[in-house]
């Protein structure tokens, strides 16, 4: 059940086409900070982020 939900989420995320975004100008430390923020934040907080 959890695996099916995870696969569904992965499909939904991949639909955004984020693999096409060039992140090379963003420093690695900044990407790590943003990833950590995204993992630890509630959806509503992320939606309100600039």
C-alpha cells in the first residue's frame, strides 16, 4: 500500500517536468537547504513560499 502511494506521488511529481529545469547555476549548498526545507515543511507552508 505505501509503495503504491509512493509510486503515485512520483508519477505526479514527474508530470511537472522538473528534470528540464537547469539548476547548475544554483549552489549545491542552496539546493540541499531547499530540499531539506521541502521535506520538513507542511504543504501549506511551501504553497505560501515566494
